[in-house]
C-alpha cells in the first residue's frame, strides 16, 4: 500500500500543509484528523504509534501545541520534512491573521468592530473555562491521581489569583511533586 | 517586580507599559513559550497582562477573540498580532520567532531521542504534575478575565447567556468548536451591535 517518502514527494507534502493551514480554525490540532488520514492511511509514511507519539511529545514539551506538526514532518522526512510542515501549516494563516488584525485595528472604534470585540468576549471567556476543564479532566477521571491532581490544580488557582508569582515556579514545583510520585 | 500592589487591579484604558524593542519581544515570547507546558495561553496572559502590563485585560480578550476565530494556532496568531501592534511586521516576526524557535529545537531533540526516555516513571509523573498546574493556570486565567465583562455593552444577562452557552455546547454536548465559535460569534455580534446602537442613541 505504501512507499517510502522520497524527496520528489516534498512539493506535494508542502502544498498539503499549506492547504491545511487555512482550515485550521481553532488551532492546528483541529486538522490532526486530516493529517492522520493523509500521512498514515493514504500515504503510509507514518504508522499509528508514530502519529500518536508526535502529538504526545508536542503536548509534553514546552511551547505551542502546533509543534506536533513539525514533529510529524520530522518523522516522515527528517529536518527537511519538519521545516516543510511547519512553514506550510503557518504561512497562510499568518498572512491572513496579520491582514485581518490590521484591518480591524484601523477600524477599532467603529460600531461594527466594537460589536465584534464585545459580542465575542463572553464566549471567549466561556471557552477558556472549558479549556481548563478539559485539562483538569484526566485528574478528575482517574481515581489514582484524583487527590493529588485536584489539590495541585486548586493550589495553582489560589496562587495565581492571590499573588504575582511567575507561572514557571508553579510548573517546576508541579514537575517535582509529580516526579516524586505525589500526583 | 512589585508585590505590594493589588494583583487584581482593574485595568481599563491603555496599557501602562510596552516592549522596548523587537529583541525584547523575542526574548519575552521565548521565555513565556518555554514555560508553556500543556498550553502557552495562560502563561502569555500572566506575563503580558499581569506582570509586564503591555496589554490590558480587555485588549487581551479582544486579541484572543480574533485569534481563535482565524485559522492558525491561537497563541501563534496572538503573538503575531501583539508583535505587529508594537513594531509592525518586524515585531510580528520577532514575537513569532520567540514563540517557536526554542520550543521547536526542544521538541525535535525529544523526538530524536524519544525511545530512550519513554516509559520512565519519574518522567511520566513530572509531566502529570506539570499538566495539573497547567489546568490550574487556565482556570485561574479565565477567572481573572471574568471582571472585564462588567463594562460590556450587552449587559450581565447576555454575557452570562453567551458564556454559559459556550460552556454547555462544548463541554456538555461536545459540539466541535468549528460550529460553536461561528454560531455564537454571529449571535454575539448581532446582540452587541444592537446594544451599542442603543447606547449611542441614549447618549
């Protein structure tokens, strides 16, 4: 079914990520199913575990989650693949974002743009609560990690709301406590 | 770093501080990206709004509302917009490069050496601990942004309705964001547009 990736595949590979970029509303993770279809099922350049590993690594490492895309590229075609995938997934969306935000900030005080910013703010804040809930869910679900996990989440919220401490100290403390097996 | 100041100060109007140079932007975004285990957004809010005060909370929500609506990773769009706002294209690229360069190097190195550390219990534990902290950071950020809705022209009832609907549709009904964001976005825009028109008539 599949053939190994050759350099001649690179233009098509790059083009595919350029297209996916414009479909990645809500983040690059939204296009993960489509990348899976292309890289694993259609072309067979990656196996299932390679795909899952890329997503897990990007989530475990610091930085934006979009970095699972260059990891996929790296697994398919080394550093050239990583570069093609990253530039592909970011270039169109970057140009569009810059154009739209410049257009919007020039018209910042018009009723239409003010309606946009104030009309969307409640939804945005609601979605941030959901994002926090989704991150907390694994700790709520698993009895083994429930007590330590929820304790750490609650402590983090309290420190963030009551102090001006930088988040890195909490992240380091969380890592340390976790490595010792308390979470 | 002032610690005696009230951390929950209500910020409105324009932000009191700004980055000194594109290099300052690059460094700041590098530092905040490297703290982003399980998501950069909460760290970005903490560093840019609460600590550096380059943005008010209102400006942060505005930029993020737009960033999530556009294609592309939300925090990447956010960094582009903030960089652009201070130093134009140079600023946008500096912020973007800061957000991506070091994390990219790290994740590629991790991918190259993955098999040597996979399955180590202490590492899995550390990642779990950092995951719990990032969940807490996210929830705390949402709490801190909540008071910005006080000045919203739609009033508290509509705000509660839209925030509640977003939570119900995504967390309870598990509808894809691709539907929820445009749907609530259009509805929110219409309600806000009417509220703003009424506000201007009464002036």
